[in-house]
C-alpha cells in the first residue's frame, strides 16, 4: 500500500508502455467487472487484447498524450510501474451529449485504490471542467468517487454493450 500521493508520477504514455498498459487495463477490468459482465466476455479479457488497442492509439498519439481525435491520456507511475491511467476526450454521443467533454476512462489497480492517485489523474487531466462519463452499474466504489467530484447520475442508462455491462451516465456541470 502506498502512503503518499507525491510518490506518483503523472505523465503522458510512451510507446514503450503499450504492454504495461495492456496488462494494467486488463487487470483493472478483471478487478472491477467480475460479476458485472457476461461470463464469456469476462473470460476473453486478456492483456494482449488491451495492448493491441493501446498500440493502435499510440500510433497517432503525440508525446504530450494528446491524440488527433481530441483524446488526452495520462498514466500514473509508482516505483517504475504503471498503476493507473485516465482518458478524456470529446463527447462520443453525437445527439444527446450533456456536455462537450467526456471522461472516457479512469482506471487504477486495486492495490492503489484509496491512495489519491485517481484524484491526481482527474485533477491534472480534467480539472474542474464540465464533463460526463459512463460507469458500470454495480461499480459502487467508482460511483462514490465520481460523486465526491461533483458528478451526478442523470437517469440515462445504456444496455447495448456486447459484453453485458449496464452503464449509468453521470454528469458534472
């Protein structure tokens, strides 16, 4: 367990982080979504699958963590290990987005939950801007974190994911 927020380095991802990001992303999903996803979709979560997605994104991402699609990514590093990341970008919904900015993802491995690193990522990349996000129904810890950061459930619910997750929308104005 980490004692100090200052022990974390928040920085843009680098090409050499692709495999570590894949492993981190897979680990977080396996920790957070057990019992919330369809069994087959959960079983298909692999570090390689996530790493290939990160490799595609990193091909166009600048050294500052900005992608031409408007996405901004930062990673959290502790003792030379990646322990979390955040991705913020333009609203993905074309029709009914409640704000222009969407928090696409914020993920921290369970060993570093409660240390303040997620808060550091959020403050550094999103700041106090208005934004919205989708959170898995049943991920109560995440919902509480977002509520502490002035996001509120707005009643929107998405059930159209192939992996069986049900998502709830939260908005901060």
